[in-house]
């Protein structure tokens, strides 16, 4: 669990720092230079993400697997599946210039909140709460701070981007539902 905690601190910490303290972030970026700051941000994020994944995978076996904080609401798994599908569509929409992004303002972060929140509904193991909780807090903080700052996408929307977002979302959903979950995590979701 130690690696999971360190990964959560690094990944969540660097993201929350950038979200909550933009003036300080910009000051660091000005002192270091744009490229070194982006490199540092990417390296800390990547190390944090790798430690999150390793720590999470190690916690799924042995004594840590029995460390349950709450009983997940397993009956809500179909709601979780719907939230994850919407999340993948939103994540797909974050890269285009469609109506979805224009209406939602921050589709990547909203997608992360739906994905992680859905998983928190049905998973109560300590490692699940740390992993999904980290993403939930970062995504929610980004949404709230973006709205407070009035951050809005500014472009002429194209339906083509929305169609592509839905296709990307459906493909990602199928890969995770029928590939990643059962064969990598050894967790059946469908059925």
C-alpha cells in the first residue's frame, strides 16, 4: 500500500498544485522555463501514475485485499457501467471541437469524475478508495476551479467531433469491458 500512497501523493499532488495554485504554478514555470516545467510536471505525474498502478495491483492480493473500508453497492454496477460509458465518451470529446465540449466546458475532468465516482460506488477496498478517490478529487477540483475562473472553450462546434467522440468512447468502453477488466485485472464486469 505504501507505493499506492506515494503514487497518490505524487500524481494527485502535482495536479492539485497546478489546479489550486495557478499563480504559484506560473511562477515556477517562469523561473524554470515552459519546457522544463512541462517535463517536470510530466515526469512527476508519470512516476505517480506508475506507482499508483503498481501499488494498486499489489494490494489486490495478500492481506491488503481484505482491507475493506465499506461494502460496495454491488447492485449499482449497472449504473457504474453507464457512468463509465459516459466517461469514455466525454474523454473522447475532450480532444475535439464538438458541441459536447462546448456545453460541458471540461469533458476530460467530468469524464474522470464519472469514471472514478462510478467505481467508488461499487468498490470499498482501501486500495480502490485511494486509487479512484485520487482521480475523483483531482477531476472535481479541476471542474470547480475551471468554472470559478470562467474557463470556457471558444470555437465553432462541429458535429463530426461529437460523432468521433461517441465512436472513441464506445471503442474504449468495449476494450475495457471485454479486454482490460477480465484479462488484465481478472475482474468480470459484464454478465
